[in-house]
């Protein structure tokens, strides 16, 4: 659409219950590659998706070894929040931001200062580890040193079960209470902004359908086209770290 940044900034300033859905694109400026962008992990190596499929992870020790090696080498552990994450913290302080619904697993919204109870992690978090047998949950920093020390497929210290990062892989369902929190936040929102997401993964992308069906103003901030662009009241194809601070500046 032809709607300008300044007009969308006015919508942000008027909103009383805004909801922002974020995707991997808000963290690329922190050095974490997205999946489907031009420099994306899957764009460069489509086979990487195999590793993120739940049944493969459970069935094949070799997949787990690769997944743990990739986890140890992940840029997430050293990444710092960027201007996009910080803009949402500033926006939260105005009292107009009801929730950040994130598909990201990197924890950078909380690292930037977003209140933990306003961030809904739709796809879980890479900062925790869960046992697939007994459900024991622990901080990732308790497991990564074991990988560094040479364990390539660490087992649960409670029961010997398979450990996995507390993230949602393909073939895994989202946590019901997490979906419910996302829908509850969107219900009654007066602005829904999708930022840095290709809107190709469900049910996260379906939140846009929900917003449109309820007549909530929809804004998309993404470098590339998305399937929801034609439903949106405004589409801004600009670098997130530049445009988000402008969008919240007047709020
Ligand atoms: P995606 O890779 O499918 O889409 C990201 C979109 O962001 C792309 O369309 C890209 O053009 C856009 N983009 C990238 N950098 C941008 C920038 N600086 N300014 C504007 N636009 C930018 O990501 P998705 O929709 O979030 O889906 C990917 C899935 O992968 C999610 O489920 C998520 O859990 C996971 N993932 C998470 C991380 C993370 O936690 N940081 C990283 C990669 C993938």
C-alpha cells in the first residue's frame, strides 16, 4: 500500500491495545540469520529443515548430534538486542502495547527489556532444554557445557531420556496455553503489526486472519512480500531497525 511511515506512526500513537507479532526478521540485525530471507538458513541449505523435524530428531541420533553441534555454534548466545527490539520496549512504556507475540526462540525481546509477561513465545525458547521422556526442564547453559566437553547427544540427568531445546520443531504442536494467550491478546486489540515474518508458518500466521476477521487494523513491516499484504492496511518494506523506532517515536 502507499500508506506512509508517518501515517502508520499515527496509528501506533493512537492505539490503546496494540499487539505486535514478530518473526526472525527482527533479529537479523542482531546477527541471527532468518530462515526464508535471502540470507536465510533454509534459503541457503534446504536440507537443514530435516534437522528441525521432530520425528527425525527422536529417531536418529545423527540428527541430534548435528542439532546439538548447531545449537552450540548458534549466534544466539552472543547476540545483542537491536534497535527494533528496543523500539518495542519504548512502545511498551507508553502503555499502548498489549503484547509481543514472537515466533523467535532467541529471547532477545526479554534481553532488550520487554516485560516477560508481555512476551508470548509461540515457538518456545532456545534458552531452555526439556526432556522428551520425563519433561524435566533446565536452562540451556546447564547443557551446552556438556556438549563443549564432548557429549554429542546429551541424555537427561534425571531419567536418561532424549533432551531437546524447548523449541517447537516441525511436527510438534504449539503449547495450548501459549496459543490461548496469543488469541486472547489479539481479541480486542486495536492494532496488529506483523514485523519481520514471512507469515508462512501456522498457526502464527493465522493470527493475521483472526485480526482481519475482527476488523483490527493490520500493519505489515517486512522486507519481502507476504501472503497477507493484500489484507493489510499498510505494508512497509523497510529495514526493521530503522522503521520501528520511527513508528513508535510519536506514541
Ligand atoms: P522467516 O525467515 O520465514 O521470515 C523472515 C522475514 O523477515 C523474511 O521475509 C525477510 O525478508 C524479513 N526480514 C529479515 N530481516 C529483515 C529486516 N532487517 N528488515 C525487514 N525485514 C526483514 O521467519 P519467520 O516468519 O519468523 O518464520 C521462521 C521460523 O523460524 C519461526 O518459526 C521461528 O521460530 C524460527 N526462527 C527463529 C529465529 C530467531 O529466534 N531469531 C531465527 C530463524 C528462525
